C-alpha cells in the first residue's frame, strides 16, 4: 500500500532546512503506492479525471454546492513569512479535525500522501512546494481544500 518516500522524485521538499520537517514527522508521512493512490483518488477526489488540471463541472470540487461561502483565501503570504501556523481561515475550516485525523494530500491519481492532521499542520509549508492543484481531504470528513499555484486555496465541503 505504501512506497518509500525516497521514490518520490521531489522528496527533497521534505529534507530542506527551510521549511524544516522534523525526522519524527518525516517518518509519519507516507507515500501511497500507485494502486493505493489511485483508490484514494477515486474514492475522495474524482472517478473520471486523473489530475486537478482536468477537473470539470462533473467533479464535486467544481460544483457550486461544494464551495464554502467566502472560502477562497490566500496561503502564499503566510507561506512566505516566518509564521509556522496555517492561515487562520484554514485552521478554522478544519477545526473539527483531531490531531490524529488521517488526511490525504492528493496531487494526482498516482501521487497521494497519507499522514495525520497534526503532522500536516506542522509540515504544510513543505507540501505546498506541490501547489499545482492538490486537494487535502480527511478520512470520513466533509471538509476539504484545494491549493493553487497562484497562492490561493479553495475551502470545500465534500458531498455525502
């Protein structure tokens, strides 16, 4: 179900000094196998599209009822700053998630990371080197977010 993080071509994002990912958190970040990633992608993101660039109105992320009111915020300013915490609006959107909530950072149908919400909150700056439309979802949770390379993030609610 998992593969070595070393097999990820951009594993350097987790080994930089800025932002620093502590060794304990690095061990908690799991790269799903292509088969495992494809299953999570189908279950949580899209049955039809394999990459965020191809989402259409048929995908839940693009539907109006999935968009949170005033849910388009900027992440890049905080990312560029010395602030370690996620932007406040993101923390508020995911406030019902516990530290141990299993989350998936879904970049495309063959590239999905599994970790806990607590680890993501500490390592989010490293993950956002991958800012070409990845979607953050929680296992059995409705809240989601899609990050964009223009520095914005859409706060979303997954359908039941």
